[in-house]
């Protein structure tokens, strides 16, 4: 009888430890998944900013007259260039075009283009 009760006690301990390991690894996996989604979204936003910068650089002659910021959307002519823009400032002098842009209130960049 003593051996059976010890075996039962071992089984209960193993099940308890296994349950704790499974619960903790599930929480850890969920945290990794959330962090991965957050990082992926940030990288997509950075790529959108880079694509916008390249587009403006290729169309620098028309940029000053066709770039328009309205609401949280940056337009080039009548086409949407970038969404979720929280701040956009454009200025120029004789030789350079200056653009300050903020996306989703957390990615801020200043660009300088030679005219």
C-alpha cells in the first residue's frame, strides 16, 4: 500500500510540474507572438517612410507643388502617398527642400533634398 501511495504522489507531482511548464510556455509564446506583431508593424511603417522618401526624391521637381497634407493623409497630387501621418512640414530655399514628417506619432524623420 505504501508503494502505491508513493507512486500516486509522484504522478500528482509530475502532473503539477507539467501543468506549470505548459502554462508558462504558453504565456511566453503569446508574448513572443505579440512582440513579433509589434516589431513587424514598426518595420512596415519604416518601409512605408523609406518608400515615400524615395518617391519624393524621384519626383523632386513636382514635390513642392503637388505634396499636400490633409487630415492624416499625405497626398501627391490627388493620389494618396502615405496614411497615418501625424505631422508634416515642408519648406524650401533656393537649393534645398526640407521635409519633416511623423508617422503614427512615433516615427519622426527629417529629410533634405537638393533641388
